[in-house]
C-alpha cells in the first residue's frame, strides 16, 4: 500500500527511520520494515521541525518525509505554513527546533555550498537587478560548483546552455530579464535552478502571477524534468486541481501541521477540503487525466441548484 | 567570453565589452592626468609632461620640480580617491540592491569626516597615517548604525536613504560642533579638508592612502562574484550556497574601508560613489567582475577631471573638486530619485 492517508505523519515511523539511517540498513530492508513509506529513501525528512519568524510560530513539531524521484505538492489555505515549511526544507530559515535531513544527514552538518549542489530552491516571485540578461542569470546557478580559480569551466557553460535549451529560452539568452513576459521570466528562473543541477528542486508557487497557458507550460516543464531526469520536485501550489494533476504526493497543511499526506486519489476527499479549506465541494474525476478534481460549492451554485 | 586553462582547473568569465572599455578608460585617464599635470599658472607642454613622467630627460630643470613635487601627487591622489569612492559605491549599491546607495548618501562619508575632523582638532600633531584609521572607524560606526536601523527590517530603498541622510546629518552636526570648539588654526585646516579637495596633497598623503587601496581593491575584485549573487536577493543567494550574512558583512567592511581611507585623504568628495557605478553599468552591464574595475576607472577619471575643472573654470580662483562633483552629481542624484520613483 503506497501513501496511505494519515493525519500527521506517525512519529514512530520517522524516529525508527532515523535510527535505521544511522545503522545504514539497506533501502530494501527499509522498505520492508516501513511498509507505508512511499519510497525507499526519502530525499528530505523533517524531525519535530518548528519554524517561525520573530516570536511568531508558524510550523510546530512537524514530521515529514519527501519521497525521492517524485513530485510532491504542498497545499493548504493561506497562512498554513506551506511556504515557511519549504524555506525550512531549503535551510533558508533556521529552525527553532528540530532537524531537516537531506539524504539522511542533518542539513546543518553540510556546508551551505554542499547543500546547494544537491538542493535547488526557487523562492516565490524572485527579483533580479535591472539589466541582468537571461544567460547571466542562468549562469548564476553554477555558483555552488565554482571557486575563485574555477569560475567558468566547460561544464558550467554546458549546464547553462542545457538549462536554457530545456526551458526553451536559448534565443532569449541575451535579452535583459526585465524585457520578458512573466512566463518567460519564470522559465529563466527555473533555468537558473536547473543549471544548479541538483537532484532536488524546491519551488515556491512557481505559477503565481502567470496566466493559465503559462501555468500549464511551467507545470508541464517540471513534470518533464521529473519524468526524464528523475529529479525530486517539491512545490507549493495554490491550485488544488493542478496539484492533483501533477503531483505524485500531496502534503495537505493546516495551521502549521500536516493534515494528511499521500497520493491525490486518496487524499482528496470532500471532508478534507471542508476541514482544511473550509468550503463545501464535490470531488469529481478530471476529464483529461482522471485525477481527482475539486469543484467548490459556492453560494451562486447552490442558488442555481435550488432553483432547479 | 571565457578564459580557460586547457589542463589546470582555471577559468574565468567576463563580459566581452569589458577589456575594450577598460582600455579606453585607461587611455582617457592617462590623457586627463597629463593634461592636469601640465595645466596651471606655470603651464608645461604635454610632451614634456609625458617625458618627465616616463623619467626621460626634460630641457627645463624647473619642470621636474613642478611636476613631481607640486602637481603629480595631487593628480594621483585625485585618481586614487576617485577609484576608492567608486568601488565603495559599487559595493554598497550591490549589497543593498539599491541604486541610490552610495557612501556619501548613506552617511558613511559623513561618519568618516566626523572621525577625521575630531582627530585633527583633538590631536593636531598626530601623524597623517592615523587619519585613514580614524576615518575608517567613523565610517564603520555610521555604516553599522544605518545597517541596524534600516537594513534589518526590510530593505526598502527609500528607508535606507532616509536613515542614511539622518545619520549623515547627525555626523555633520557633530562635525560643526568640533569645528566651533576647536583651535582656530586646526579648524581652518579641517575646513579646507572638509570641502573635499586634493589641494596641497603630497606623496605623504599617497603613502597613507595606498596601503588601504592595495589591500581592499584586490579584495573587492575577489568578492565581486558574491555581489552578483546578493543582487538576486537573500533567499536566492542563500539557496545557491552563499553565506549571505558573512559575505554581506565582509563586503560592507571593504566598502567602508575604501570610503573611509578616501575621505581621510581628500575629504568628502560627493556623488562620485553614486555616479560611477551607474555610468559603469551603462558601459559593461551588471556583472560585478567587470563592473567594479570599470567603476573604479570611471571614478578616477571623474575626480581627476573635476579637479582640473575646479582649477581652470574660475582661475585663478580654485574650486575644490568636491564642489565640482556635487554640481554634476546632485542633479544626477535627483534624476535617479525621479527614475526610481517611477518604477
């Protein structure tokens, strides 16, 4: 059974797993012993992670395992802590307490540059200085692989050009970023994260401020990256239906806690939507993909139903 | 464009515009220096200036004295100070991601000025060598004050400027206080110096300034790459593996040291640190590896030309070069404010 829905990840699972890591038991055994784990070795794992800003606590005592090689979407209402959690996973935010494990090792034990070789993070609506060209931006993604004496190796150039090609913006390379459309700009930022060449990609609302066509374009691109290159993708998404379409796993958050986690087919229920988002809805099947789709019941639709 | 060693892991990248622009700037600066050294009440033909600078024999024995003792140190100070201020400005603008940031705007120059004037007034007999140290201290205190008051709580460009102007005003007021209570002879010295002038600068001044530049200019070039990253915002920079806080602190110290040493040598020459990085960006783009050396040469050129103009515009009356740069720089600052507002 893969990805059974559960309220909050069971603590015992994670504690057990941590110990197994220390004993370096092979992934096969791990899978046998933790039958409800999604994948043999989680790419990212949190143990009793608490995060906050100033004196304001956002995420409390959170245990989460992110499966390697899959697409995970963090969803939840505004202010539920999903972006904060993503920042915590990317070590952009220092935890109040608890630990994030990257490939089984506490993230604080790695140097920040080593982490940057394995984990790329695209913040929400990042900004670039005026006049910066697309190629210059994408080339910045090579930073963790460079030193002062090795600032622009052949490899750096290859990965930069490759990232431009994959995202389809090679011909925009010499244009300043501020002259591009929102979708093109977002692709340039994703290209930068790709040039970083990390196994894990974290994206905070990669589709905000984009029109529908560009949203689909970006999500398709991320899906392809996952399918063809096996990259682990974790993203915060606002649109539940898009999350269901593209993600292998949903992590549903509410008030700084994980409400449930698992495959969209299992997680997306009318009860979940009503308890987490506070709206009545119907879950139907997406006519294109067969994935669950949430159709909210609004006052207007109720009225029209009752009229009939 | 890239330079790569075929076998060793050595490689660098630069904008293809950089080498040519640097060359043109270097030629322009050489020409300006020759012109400036030749100009004065006792004019010297450019050919003789070049010959004297190259150490060749010159017909007129007076030329050697006029050039090497009277004029050359002054012109070199102008060039060095311009470089220091321009790099300080380029770093500050990169650090704060704020096109309006510059040592003279965010109170760093005023802090350096206060410390230096205090030193002149309180310890009149102290060696010139201590002036840059005091100025560095003053500049650092001002920068830390501004940093703690403005930068930690969001990095709104206007907030930084306002706090900077406030801290600058406090420093200026304290400087006036020093001047009011100081010994009249020391004060008059301090006043000439405060106006931002390279008048009467000697090889001794260069000796006091040069070590600072020789240490901190190479450091600024070594850390140029980090500025590119910080320019993308803290989160992106951190995500790419930059130790953001550490880098920012280090770059701030480089910037403050260059600004402090420059102010200690030539007083507060305004707007050079603001204008030079902008002009350099027009020339070579935003990448700091090319921007910092270009801004340095632009700054050097500006101050050398400002000094030449100050001496020639209303000759025999001499305008301090700080007045000339302010006359050009203040409108430019207003223009930047206006453009920033419309974004």
